[in-house]
């Protein structure tokens, strides 16, 4: 097939829209390196278009920014906040993927509009029947939660055959050798080249009305290498930084070159958005303390130990003890990662969580999370199987009590509060699926590592934990808008959100914007000629997942 990436008007004669996602590329790093001349193409777009920091989901839910971008609604509507979530009405923890999202992505609305759409590796999505064009999911997505798939079905495998398999390197939290991280870096650079060539190939197949492709390499690099370039990071080692300190910058520079290749000649004939829905920053989480802390505060009550040597938990404990005694750790890790299926790990983790709590005596409990924010649910009557807290005034009182006690936690190493904020979610988000979310989210203070915690009610607590991920996601993403229909001058837009991209793209494509979208059309970045000739239209175009499509 052809490899021509010259641009022409869209399939229906209208102008094209191109969206390139740089997953987890950080706005501070982009601005710093653009100013320093390390990102010349992005710098040129900023100087000729619009720059905006995008408010993500308030640094509350690390897995929610992409579903929020895709659907243009808040987590309280789409319900996707973490890759592990509690199945309400049970005490089970289940693995969540794109099919659990309660709203459909905004490009679903283009299915009967005569628009040709290409969607490539947008995180937390899956191919939807009925959309004209192509869709590929989980080919080069960051840690995909679904198996690679596409429409047409053979397309994803064709990309692998043409450009090579996209390898998903596992994050190494505590590498023992620099060579381990250098191999990950080499893999990311190789992956980036594969993704560039695959994206060029797909762009050349048709004059797409809407083309979206998301690059994952900044996300992988942020978690693995950010501490090497950030000298203030608690894990920064100057000796390792000699060889690894430029890894993140080099990957950003390679992404900048990829953008220049993809968008050559595009700005005269297409409206272009470069988007990151969240950034990267140092992780200071103290989540590993939380079950013990909630127990000491009397909110969470541990289940009585069972010592009869029977049941799954006893078998699991015995099995773990034997493995740790007789099998070396590297061998155990290989077996767990490569041989034991993920479904088994998930089943055992869910059972361990469910059986560790005395549900009939517990008022609030800590939910499994991924070492970033902490998630707490109230044991609410009518929502949990053995709820003890009534909705209404008693629920509000329980949330306030939990938040007040959490704010009394002190990090002995800093002498200051260990909790930056304890957020009651019902005061932030409204929506029909808010019941799926935690009730309280802990945002940990960012002034020092948390190795101990002190509370006036019970004193000092220590829970040694050596597997803390070094970087988490920051609250802001960014957007660079340039090209046709965008202000042709350096403009800084304020107050924009990840929820605003969907409505804005629909407007630029002449589509009616659904009334139930939480985002708004970013009219301030659009040139006057387009706005003069095109009125923003709102209407009832629901994106709620139909009952027959729900899991």
C-alpha cells in the first residue's frame, strides 16, 4: 500500500481534524524543553497557535483522564476511575477495562454523519461497530487492559506484520542493574519508531475527516525514568543519572520529531490538536499504611483469623510460605508474571480483600489502588451487602469524620501533615454513576517520602514497603491547537479541561454537541471566520452505553 502522507480535504469535502495524543507527556517538561530549543516542532506550534494547560480530573483518579477525554463527561457519569474497582453490591474487586465505561466516546456520534474516522490506540477504548473507518485498540497503548483488537479485524495484526510487534515493557520499580533500564529505554525508542511508521501508514490510507493516534512512550518513560531527570526526586541518584538522566528528554525529543514527520504540510489544510490528558510527577503515596490506620481509628474492622487450615485463604497462605521458603525470588517473579494467568491473581487478590474485613462491624474501608491516591468507601446501607451507615446525614457525618482524622496524620520526617487533602467526592462530582466511585480520596502531601506516620490517637506506625512506584500523574495535561480554524498567533488559553476537546472537535466537524456532555466548546481558540459562519448547536444526543452493550 502507499506511504504518501500528503493531506487533502476530508472525505466529505470538509476540513480534516488530526489529534495526536502524547500520553502522560508533562506540560512543565514540554514548556521547559520547548523554551530550551529541545522540542523545535512543538515550540513552533505553540508560537503559531494556542497553548492550554488542561485540567484533568483534579489528580483524584489516575485512570480516569482518558475515559473523561473520550466521553467528555466526569467520572461520576462514566464510572471509570481505576483499573481495579469494587463491584458494588458485592465485596469483590474486579479488573476494569474499556467495556465497563458507562458512556461511549464522542466519535460514536459520527457513525451516521458521513464522516470517515480513524482511531488508533486511544487508551481505555475498544472498537465500536457502526463507525465508518478504522479502529485499532491496544496495539501500542500503555499497559493495555484489553487484548489487541481492530475493525477491520485483521488490521491490528497487519500492523504488527508490517512494522513489528509493539513490545510493552514491564515497569521495574527497583532495578538492580542499569542495564535493565537501558533495555527498557531501547525498547521505548524502538516502539516509538514502529508507532510513527504505523501511524503514517494509517494516515495515508484515506482522507480521514477525523484522525486520532496516541503515542504511549512518554507514559512508560515517565514512570520508569522521571526520577533520573528530576534532581529533587527522593530516588534521584546522581551516579545513575549520568547514564539515565537524559532518557525522558530524549523520548520527548523523538516524539517532537515524530510530530514534525506526521504533520508536515498539515497546518494549511487541517486543524491539529496535540493532547496530553495528564502529566507526571514524584510519587509520595502512603497507601500501604491505610488498612492498618483505618483499623486503628476504628473505621475498618479486621475479620477474625481462621486457623483451621481449611479454605482458600489458608491454602493460599500455606502456598505462599512454601514458595518463599523453597523458590528463589527471581524464579517466583517469572512464574507469577509469565505462567500464572492474570485472572488467577485477580481472583486471589479479591478473595484476600473480601475475607480480610469484618463487614458487619466496618464503617469505612480502604479500596485497593495503585500506589498513588488513596480510595476509601463508606460501608453504606443499600449499596454494600452488609452496609452499616445510613444514607443522608449519617453518611455525611461518616465522610467528615474520616476526612478529619486523615488530616491529623503527620509525616515524622517533615513534621507536617502527611495528607494534602482528603476529598469527599460527592462535593466535587455529580452524576448517575457516582455510586461506583470511592467516597473519599486521599491526596498525599508532596513534601517528602512517607516511611512512617503519626496520629495523636495511636502514635507512630511503621509499615516497611519497598515497592513504591516512583512517579504518579499530575493534575494537569496540555493541549496545543494549531492549523486551519485556529488563531494564527501565540495564544494562552486558560480554564480548559480534558472534557472540552470532544465538544470542540464535534463543533469543528459541524456536529451537534450533546446536552449531557460536561465539557464545553473552546470557542476562544477558534478563528473568527469559522465562528461567524458556524453556530454552536446543542441537542439531545445521548452517549450513555445502551443496556445491551453493558457488562
